C-alpha cells in the first residue's frame, strides 16, 4: 500500500489515476472482454472507462436498463465463456443479489465491483462509507463464502481486480471487489508502466472424456467448464441440482453439490488471504482495518510509534474468506485489537469477534465521514 | 402423458411433466419440430428457461444446452450469452427463451430492452394468463374479467398488450398463436430464423386454475383473445432493422494490431525541484464549468513532475453544470496514507459558489497554522483576517482560468514547486487549451508580484 514508486519511476510515466480507473485497468489486464453497467455514483467512472476501453478493442460494453440486467448480461456472457464484470454501489447491489446467487449456484465466474457509499439511492451518493461489507458477504442464502477483496489505493484496485478475476475463474464462483467512494474517486499518482504483475488463473476447461455437467470427485474440486454453444452439452440451473445439472431436492448427490459450492472456496481460504502487515515486536495493541480506513489506521500507527507507543497494523485486502491466521499471528503479543471501519456498529468487527473470540476487540466507527488517524490512535 | 424418443423433435423420452390438457407440452413439441425444420445442430441451440411450469421444459430436450434461470431474468441472461457469442465468438448460437406471463411481468424490462436493442434471440411467451405454479394468481397479462385465485370475481385491470408494447420497441417479429394452432411449429421456426429479436406469444389455458375458475375450456380461448382485442397470427414482421451485434461490430470493429493510445506524450524528461518539507493541503473552490478541477489536476501533475506524492479529490453537486466545483489536493514528500483534508494549508476561492461551499464544509475555520486564503476580489467584503489575499482573479485572468491563476499565485508565494513544473504539467494535461493556461500562469505570477509590492491587498478587508 502507498509504496513509494517515485524513486524508480520516470516522472513521465506517472499519471493521476483514480481507484475506479485502476479497477478498469486491472479488469482489462485480467482479460475481461464483457462489461455491463448501470449509472450509479461512485461507480459510474468504471462503467465509462470500461465502455470506452472495451469498445476500442471491439469487445462488449453494454449499458443496461437496470442493475439486474447488468449482472444477468454478464452471467450469460460468462456462461458463453467470456470474462465478465459489472460495477455498482449499494443500491444497485441490492438489486443484483438474486442474480449473484444464481451465478454462485451455476458456478458462473463473474466479478462485481461494489463501490460503497451511503444508501439507499437517495442516501448520499458522494459520501464515503464502509457499510456494505456484510451485505456483500452474506447476500446469498445458505451460508456460502463469497470471496471479497477490499482495495485501499488505486494500485490495489488494479491488483485486487486481477485477483478477483483470477479466483473467480479458477474456482468458478462470483467474487466481489469491495471498494469505497474515497478509494474509488480519489486520484493519485500511478506508474502505469510499472504496475505489479498478477498471474491470473484460467478457468478449468472440460473435455469430452468423462464429461458431466457438474463433475467433481472430492468436494473441493472445481468442475471443468463447458461453454454454451460448444460441443459439450451444458446443463445449468439455479435450483439445487445433481452432477448432471438436473434439479433435485435432497438426494445425497445434490446435497454434495451444495456442500461442494462452499468447499471449493473454503479449501483455498489460505491461498486467498492477502494482507498488508506493519507489525512491531512486542506491540501492545493492533489495529485491523480495510479499504480507505486502513490508510488512516496505518497513519495512526506511524504517529503512535513516533510518540513511543508499540503498535502493529494489519490491513486486510481479503475480507472473506476471513484471513484468520494472519490476524491471529499479528495479534500474538497484543492486549487489544482495534477494528476501524466507516459504519456505525462495527459490521466487520462482529464477524471477526465470531471467528476469533479469544481476542479483545474494540471498534472505531463513524458514518458519513472518514475516520481520522487521531481517533484511531486514541482507541489503541 | 409420455413421449417416446423422438429424433424428429430433439425431445427425449422423459415423461412430460405438465397437467393433462396444459399447452406447455404442446409448445415444447412444436419447438422441437421447428428446430428440426431449421436444420440446426443441437450444439448451437440454447434453451433458456424462466421460472414457473414453463421452467420444467429443460429435461425434455436432453441434447440441447439448457439454462434454467431465475424468475423473469431469462431474457437478460440469454441476451448476455447471445452478445458474447455473436460479438466475441463464432456467432452460431440460437437462443430460445421459454418464459411465462408471470416471468414476462416481473422481467418486462429485459424483454423491452432486448427488443429495443434487437438482440438476436427468440422468446416463446407461454401466456396462460396467470401464475400457475404458485397457485393461480393474476399477472400483468391477465385479461379484464378473467378469474384467477387473486381476482376471483374477475380481473379489473386491463392486460398488457405485448403486440402494442413491442411495436413501441420497434421489434421486428411478433406473433400471437394458440398452443393448439396447426401452424405453431412454422411460426416458431420463422421466429428463430428471424435475424433479431422475435417473440411468439402463445395463448393457453391453465388447466389447474384457468379452466375451473372461469368455467371454460381450450375451445373458448380464441373467443377470449378476440374479446380482449387480441388478434392472432404473425402481427409484426419487418426487416428494416439489423440485429444488435451487426450494428455493434460495425461501430466497434476489433482493431487489427493497432496499439491503444497512450497518455502522457507531452511529459518532459526533467525532474523538477520542490521545497515541500511536510504535507500541504490545498482546497480549490469555484463554480461548475470554470475548470476548477483542471486547475487542481495541474497542481497534482506538477507535484508528480517534482517527485512529490499527491492525491486529488473532486466534489460537485448533482447538477454538474451549476453550483460549486471543488477539489482537495494533498501534496507530500512521503507516501500519503490518510487522504482527508482536515486542516487545509490554503483555500483558493474563485467565486461566490465556491465560497458558499467552503463555508458549508468549514474549511475556513479549519485552516492550518499559517494557512492562507486566496480569493477573487468580488468576495473581499465577505472575507477578512490574517492570511486573506483578495485579487482580481476573474477580471485579470478569466473565470475559466481564475482557479489555475490562484494555484500559480499560491505557488509563487510559498515557493513549493518550480513555476516551470506548473507549465510542464499544463503540457502534460492540456490539449488545445494549452496556450491560454500558460498565459494564465504568467499573468497570475505578475499579479502575485504586484500584491507582494502592495501589502494593503492582504488582510484587513
């Protein structure tokens, strides 16, 4: 995060880019060829950027009449084999939720960028917020783990969008990039010539040999994909289904398919865990944060250390699956753990408390404005 | 009812799951015949089914691709698949959407959008005038007077006329048939062959609810349709619109190895010096359309050329062409973690709109130690105190360059950047307007010089 790229960069290759623009950059680098969007602040810039860039390549960028259409277009395109993405904010996400679970049930890769703000659509379009974090994760019925990645800088918008495509394709599951207005619409210097390399996993492809529409052995295996209009017969349904893709209620194979949808994600939780560490030996307090607030948290730690405190910082880039091991490791020596996030009741802190009940959790929370480093330091 | 294996219709040997007398099974059979008649290969056919009894159709076609979607969204999922196939792929997909009147009601926008765009897909709208699977409730396609479980005395809202709706969408193909019509397979074949959006509305009676609640049988269906003003047959068939993907590919052809345009061509090779010891926060505020955010971007770009870190945030009211326009810029020698502008070092105000906004935000009360305000002379009566400098920004420069002028004046006074860095930044960011912006910087610098020579301009107003 906020690495000093100036030392290695020629000034001529540095350019002002917003988080939104870098999401688009990451999507294109990851091979996204299909985007559909519906206007909503603060995500609209992604829609515009993807439209201009994809159309210049002869790829598909599509304005949708609502957010449900936007995600459904992406799902259909992905079922045909295209890497697809949409971007929205909380009010649009509310409309997308059912289609999102449909993607999960049909093992259709798709990336949804959710740029948080105050809701509902009349709620405060240009005010930052981190209030959709649980709505993103727990949008689906059934307790499935939805991978959620949260960038805090334009460069992380680039890398995490690529990671989102990578995991979405590899696991054949929808992934959320959880941005926020302050990350999305703030312009910072980015060296476009020296962006980090992020390897993007490919979607596993099916062959005729032994083909079944939903083929896996161990529950955590990812079924190879066959595209619509290809030579292998595709059978997709959002209903509970067996390995042939046919609707069934509760036979053993169908229940296996349901458990498999979770197992394939859960088994890779450790590989998906991405954090930014700034830990101090013998720290007595740790601040855990994500998105824009993680930058204020790191500043708070910097200020606190300058005043003689022993403090550690852990920025979470992966929110779900919860990077439990990284948090436990960072909290090893500390008395208290403070979670800073822009929502009133400490949404993410609540799930951390459930995942790591032995730690002493405290919150710094605001709504409608950014959390200041001094406020975090005071709580540490 | 069961059907045997049937090579002539793509139908398999599964028993048809529908109630005795339901038209859905008949429609499936006619669809199969149409597909055979068109000489299509199973691998190119995608059956996209919606929710309801109609959604039980998938297993009846064991060799076709089948996609069973969520309620009402079948057309949108199918449209995405078709566009990916026709624009990005080989374009051999034939996508047939199987939807009921309930799905058409909740998913109406997907239907009209596909029709407006003229996406090359075919919709078979199984209209039995109620929601059968959930207990016979009325839909937007239930005719007036028709009894359903939720309108037991007869529906009192007119039914949506798909023909009129689709005419309004400039749809190319619309037919209305009874499930029992002998020509149904031919009509479905014509719809599938049609290059663009095609919808066949198939009228049926739900034997579970429609028949008993209305005391009528299938023979009454034709009279019911006609009484409701619905004419049967192929009602729209026009070939004056090209399908969406053809238009799209013509407008946005795939480039033949042409590299994408890159930015920053005007960047100088040289690195400029700076005199910034600690982070500096500048708020620039003015009126919409007066290039306030451009001025802030030039300041940021100049900082970049001076190897400083910078962040820029822009704000404006929902009406982008009126009211205020504001940018926050933070510059620092070290990486910037916290991006908030809690205590600005300088507030630059070029108009009354800008002043109102910075007052609302409280920027003037939060000014950091030694903070300065540079404002247009028109605001002099409203601003006073130490560190306030009012100058004829709008008069000596122009409303469009006042903000950049204020930036240049601030820089001239505190010397944080080289003036050449500002000029170079203009070279990077500005296209045709470059000369005017460069002139504005020079004019502003001389204004700053005059102000320094005449300290009466500063404070006390």
